[in-house]
């Protein structure tokens, strides 16, 4: 994944869906491994190792993307909040922080949606990795017991 391209896509509401499309392959892999886990496909150390390596790469990509979209969202939300505050200070309108926070939050609703989708896949990949590590550890323990 080209992180700078991803970041640029995240900065524009019109290209947020393209940012998600950049992560499509990683999403598909997480979904595939989730389906495999539901079917108990991981029955030997080699298949588990392969899955762990692949999911670790996917996790790294998604974790970076998550940090990028979170930063874009926070920066955009803060800019909007300060815009609202400055416009009130220039005029005769009383500034109400709670109202500005709600407006700023609404202003980043699309970015929040993308962030939540990415974070959902980050969490799913992380849980899959943890589960596979446990399975591999148990498999190795069984293998060692058989050899004794």
C-alpha cells in the first residue's frame, strides 16, 4: 500500500471510498481467514504459519491505514471546531463549545465511518493472529509430547 496516496485519498470526502478500495485486498484476506477459521481449516503447523505470516502483513498495512485516517479525521475535526470558534469571535455570536463540537463531529462523519471500517478489520486480523498463535503453540506442544 502506498501510504501517501492513501493519505491523500483520505483528505478528500470525494475520494474516501477510493481509500477503502486501496485496502480491499487486505479486507478480503482477513475475511478469507475468518471463514477458514470457522471451517477449522487450520489443521497443521505449516498452514498456521502461512496464515500468521500473511495476517501479520495485513495487520501492519491496516494498522498504518488506521493511524492515517484517525489523524486525518482528528485534524479535520479540529480545523472545523476552530473555524466555528473564529467565526463566532469575529461576529457578535456567542460561542458555545458543545454546539461547535457537535458540528465538528458531524463534519467528519465520513472519515469516522472509514476509520471504523479499517479499525474493525484491524481488530479482526489481530484476533485471528492471536488465535492462530495459540493453536500453533498447542500443536507444537502436542508434537513435542509425541516425540518424548
